[in-house]
C-alpha cells in the first residue's frame, strides 16, 4: 500500500513500534516489489547524486537566459567573510540552496525532490547537516525515506507541481519534506516529524508560481533558499515540542484547497505575479527582439 495520510503512517509506527523511515522503506519494498537492499541502494544513489550536485556546482556558469548564475558563489564568499546575520551554518544552507537552483537552470545534474524547481531544498539542508554534525551516510539515507513518505502523502492528497497548485506545491512540499527529515535526524518522534512538515507547509501556504518568461529561474532559485531556512525553523520548533494546531493532514488538504482556488495566471503560466511586473515584461520583450 501507499499511504494517503500522515496519520496513517504515524499509526503504523505506533502499532508496530517502528521508526517513520522504516515504515516508508517497507512500503517501498512492497510497492515496487524490491528487496530491502535494492530499495536502499536506490535511495543511496539519490543521496550520492545530491552530494555530487553540491560538489560539482560551478559558480562561473550562467543560465542560457542570463537571468541566474553565480549567486551561490557570491553567497559562499559572504559566509566566509564571517559577517552573516544568520551565522555560518544557515549561511551555508542558503548558499547551497542557491547553488542547486542555479545548477538546475544551467542544465546540470540535480535530484528532483520533489521537483526540479524545488531541487535545492533537501540537498541544502542535508548536505550541510552532515558536514556540521558528521552524520553517517546511512543515517541521511534513512532520513530521505522520511522525506519521501511526506512527499508521497502530499502528492496523494494535494499537489507537488506548480502548474497544479502554485509554488506552495513545489517549494512548500520540499520544505515540508526537509523539515521532516531534519526532525528525524534530530531524534524526533513520528508525530513530531509530521508536525514539522505541517508547520513548514503552513508557512508557505498560498505561495504562487510566477516564473519570469516561464523559466524555472526567477524567482524559483531564491525560493529554494526560503524553503530551506523555513525547514530548519520548522524542525527546531517541532523538536522543541511545539505542534501545529491544525492537524498535519488537514494542512495538506488546505494547501490543495488554496491551489484549486488560485488563479491560472499564478500557476506556472508566466502571466501573473512577478512574471507580469514591468521589469519581467521588458525582459521578455527584449528576448523576442533577439
């Protein structure tokens, strides 16, 4: 079976005395008819690809449009200066989120988690968490199962595509997945994991998808940063014992409702929001003249 609610997963964890990630691992084995080793190997491959994308970021590259490129490099230099307001760890997370978003725009290899437009959130928090804490790869891979379980439920109950539900469905879902994974790594319980995901998603509820020129570049790359930092704050709140007053599954349902009511111009059509500002229209017009 594939789970349609976070409550189901939590109940399974409690009834069988299993951690969140193990429940999702077992579900993957059953769903795809693969062995434990095969499932873990697939997830390990995704983790290695995330690390590789981080490692191979090229700050000298610009996207073909010229809209993005080099921000990850600029942010890293700022972090190294020691003058950040957020501190070195959060600064590194921000730099990595920018780097991954730019790598996607520059046609480099990334992991869609859950989408290419939101590819920077999970790697940004997990790669830097590992560097900061010295966490073993095996533990990060297990945390990715936790993230996958959250993403699966959001996809089943709502949306993960900006064209369907706005950017809340992409960056919002990625942030919820990352928050849950971080909470698991921090020793959080299954309920705490789901509350972290809910708080992360709530914080981005209503976020529109308004790419300039229809490209997954502006404002998409920088939204990976807010999704990453949001995940950190949601995880810390959950680990502190703070809960979402709205049950996690109801938060996901609310996201679907908001997405359904969102005007089509704000769902990846490039016709509303930031994509319809004078600066964006001027840029698009200039491209047509070339």
